[in-house]
C-alpha cells in the first residue's frame, strides 16, 4: 500500500508528470511484492534545496517505518535497490548519503540532463 501524507503539510503537485506516475506505479508493485507499506512524504511541497526538482514536479520522497514509527532503513535500502534496477534511464535514486541528508527517506528524481547511473 502507498500512503500519501506529507511530513509538514499536505502533498501537492502542480503538474502530474508521466515520469512520476511511472514511479508511483513501480512503487506500488514493490509494496505489493515486499509486503511493506510505503509513504510518499514529499512531492512539490515544503522547503527543498534551491534547485530541487521537487519544484518542477519531478521528484518524490518515500519513507518506510517500523510499527513503532522508527525508520525502517533495511526496507528503504531494498526499495532503493529495486528502483535503481527497474526505473528507466534518467531517474536518480538517492538513499543513505554520506552527509546523512537522505538516511530517513528515499529520494527519487527524474532528470534527463544529469544521469548518475
């Protein structure tokens, strides 16, 4: 199951981009196969870095929690690996970065110009 619930406020999108629709469909497949519920906790909402693709409706943040509410990093690692293996060229999947800015959620963006793969 995918839950749509923002961290600080309601989620929003200005434009429903086909790349984000594809991403959400793939996340639903992973959720059904793995048995983990995941939460979309950011789209085009609250504050992100200045040049974030969230502001162009081309990024989403996902989290998975244990029943006690603590982040389930093992499940998020599995989600990140699944997405890296199954998303088309142009998607970047960011999780567990050295600066710890992405250790409590999986950030996925579609950027046809900058490809990290």
